[in-house]
């Protein structure tokens, strides 16, 4: 299943969704159509995160400068949640 702004709740567990909601998203900018960059903050930690989102294809690319080696870290998810709320 391809990750999108509409189906993320079916892909991620409630626990990881709750964890992602604890992060603050600031200075979220759309640098080009469907490409978003933002700072994701929690406490004194800040992460540079980017997401490329296509209405048909879903999330096509994602980046974060954290040390998490998983495909989709909690910081990327925090930005995805932010975007999903903005699009509703």
C-alpha cells in the first residue's frame, strides 16, 4: 500500500501516530508543487524534514536528518500529519 495523506492511519500504529503528534512543525514551506520542507521540533531537538507528495502516487520521497534508519521516521510522520490536517 502506497502511503498517502489519506491512508496513513491504516499503515501506522496508533502508538506511533500519537508519538508523531507530540512534535511541533514550524516553517513548513512548499518549495515546489508537492515538495514540502519543515523543521520538526521536540524539546531542544530540531530535525530538517522533507516530503514529496503526489495526489495520485502518494508520498514519493521523504528525507530527515535524524539518525533513525527506518524508511519513515516519526519526524517524517509528524510532517505528514501536519500536511494531512492542512489539506482537510
